[in-house]
């Protein structure tokens, strides 16, 4: 049994922290909007009032929070996690965030005798609920090995890709694949509709073939029902694609597909689709048909 | 038993015509390079010396040939299929070709009392071999119904999307989905490699998740082995994307993902990758890393 601090009790964190509790770990939880901690607290988690305070009372700290600036503040800000954790504490950031920030956190953590991993995930709310997330980790081998039994309570495909930041780089590569795929899915379905075909019949005919993808099978039916509710928020996907674009520039790559997808999603956000799920991109193309 | 003329005995046509023979139909075959007809002829197919001659001796004619200009010549050229077929003959073009051309062939065919369907396929050489192709058809309901028992010998997911040209439109929508997906797959894998990650480990970690697709699972392993042999030729994919771009313009859509993919594949072709398989796009990104 480990005393675990879990910071960021959103849709994902709620399920993930729950799995850690189910395995008998003693949970401390913190979220900016405390209300979201309610059900975990009802099950015995201790409600904390800040990230630093959470870290100070934990042997391992897991975070999954919104944006890199939130991660930076929580870890490196005054009274934050790195400053407050006792030497020997293991820090695991599961937010999709910047590889460079992951390396800075690692450096600061090591200077204080802390363990540190970046370990972003894919699989969405469903993967979190069913503990089938894919987890892409970076950091020292020994820190990863220490985190592994706990990561296994939350996910299935778990791999360490190298030193600090490498988990983030793998996650960004994953988002680059998704960016192209989502653009293809939304353009193809809207073209089918625009060309006067039955999009449902189209989806059924092609999803088992070479155009098939997780995105097509999962978002296709929602798109056809006009359901643009977020599984994965447009605003978060834009954040990820920007990080990916920065990193690809750093290694001298011009990824025109990624650039096109980012531009399209920014157009969608500018027209009010920021709080939609990523399948909302369909609407951008669909609106061309109405003009 | 129907007397079937099969025109275009390439990798796909060879298997498809074979299935029709296996079911007991009497085959006449024609291919510009006659040599490719050898094994079907050895099994009893009659070797013909031209498209018109093939049509004249058949009750149903199937074609799967390279480019729209080849389709136009075979169907509408002097001494071609439409001119030579006896009234009542059913014509089925399975080439991925232009919707407008499909409508012209339909018009010319109907004027001569012929049946006419466009019925392009997806599923590649393997789908052709295993008779699991998806077939997207357009044309009159009664012509489609007449073709259906024969189409069922070649494919599994078979749907009629509307009148003449609608099969082609559905196939183009399919190619639009693939265009985005392939760009995502090749950009993501090359980014992973460029970022210093193990691309094999990356593929294994993410292919079962939300980045997963037929393209990632089928082409990812080939890319990692450096195998760029054609399953589906770059030159044919470029042809398809150009047709899709024309059609999307006609219906007033700007598909930026499709445009980006077409531009990337044209760059690849210009640098000598025309005869590669579509997974060759990886090389375009990979070459950025070497500079």
C-alpha cells in the first residue's frame, strides 16, 4: 500500500484514481474544482487543498491536468509539487504536455532527490474507465519500474520510450497520426454527404476495409447522428497539435498534414467549436455545403 | 452460366476473373499485355484481341483498367465496348475512374440498349484474391441487381449508392479518408523516428488505441522494414486524389487535408517514388531527417 497523491480529478483522473483506490492504495486527491472529488472522497479518499500539500503527504504523486502552463505551475511554482515533496517521492505526470517541460520537471525533481516520469496516456474516458489506457513513459528506468505496478492498475499497453520527455514525444507522435486520420474521416464523410450519397451506407460499406480506423468506427456514427459532444475536446487536441508542431520543427521536419489539421481545427475553434469533441471537424466541412 | 468478358487482367483482374470462372462462367479475357492472361487461358478462358471484340461475344462485360483515359478509350473509342456490344449486354466498370465519365458511359450505353454500372472496389490485391472486396456501385437498380450475383463472387460489402457515377463518388470518398489517414500514419511514424524513439515499440504501443487504423497496422510494419513495394501504387493513388479533388470542387468543398496529401504524394512521385506503394510517403518525411 502506497500513499498516493492524485492531482487532476477530471473525467480521466476520476476513473484512474478510482482504480488505484480499488487496489488498496491510500488516496489523497486535489482538484481546482473540489466538487469533482466528491465521489472519491465518499469512498475514503482524503481531500487536499493544494498540489504542494498533496505532494507533501504522499509517497507517489500522479497528475493529469489541463495545459502545460497548469503542469508548470503545479510542479515548479512556489509551494508546488517539487518544492513540497519529501525526498524519495515519485512524481508521475500523465498530462499530455511539452517534452521540454517534462525535462525541466525531471531536472528540478532530481536536484531534490525525487523520482520523475512523464507518462501521458491514450484511450480516452473509456480507456480510463476500463483501465485499458495506453501509457507512454519517459524518465529513468528505475523510476519507471517503481511506477509500473501503479500504471498497470490504469492501463494495458505500457512502454518506456527513453529518458525524460520521451513519453511526451511518443504521445505527440500518436496525436500526429490521429490528426491526419481525423481529417481524412471528416473530409471523406462530408464529401460523401455533399456528393448526395447516403453517409450511413457509405460508413457501413467502407469501415471494414482499407479506409477503416478507430476514428472512423468511433466517431463516424456520432457524426451521422449529429452528436458532437466531447469525448476528446477540440481545445485539448489543438494544444497537442501545437506541441507536436513545435517538436517537429525542433527536429527539422515539416509535417504538412499536421499543419493542415491544426489550421482546420483552429478554424473550427474560431467558429465556436472549441468545446466540441474532435469529431466536430465534420461541421467545418459540412458548413461549406450550406453556402 | 453467363458468357463474361473480363478486360484488364492485372493483379486485381486476374483474381477477380478467376473467381468468376470458378463459379462456372464462361470467360473471355483481354489485356493489352496478353502475357498476363496466360494462367486464366490455361484454365480455359478464351483469349481475345481487343475490348470491342470481347464485348461482342459476351453477355456481361467487366473492366478494371488503369486510368480514366484508358476506360474512355475502351468504352467509347471507335470499335470499343459500347459500339460493339449486342443490345442487352451488361457493362460493369470496376476501375476507379471519373464520376462524369461513368455518367457518359451510362448515357452512351443506354442509347444502345445496354446495361451499365460503375462498381469500383477497395480491398487491394488481397481482397481480390480472397473475394472480400468492398464494391461501391452506381447505375440503374435493375442493372445493379443483374450484376449482383457476379459481384458477390468477387466481394463482400456490396452497396449501390445511386445512379450512374455514384459508385465512383463513394470510392472517391473512401480515398479521401485514406489520404488523410496515410498522411497521419507516415508523419507520425517518421516523427517518432526523428524524435529518437523506437518506431517499432511506438507502433506496438499505439496501434490498438485511438490512433489505430487499417493503414497503420498494414503499412506500419512494412515501413519499419523499409519495404516500399506496391500493394497500391502511388501513381494510382495520385490519380484517385486528383479525381476526388475535381469532384469536391464541383460540389463547392475545399478539402485542405486532401490537398495536402495530394501535394505530398506528387512531391514523392517527382522524387522517383511513383512506382512505390502508398506507404512510400514515409520516405518523403524521412528524407527531412537526413538533411
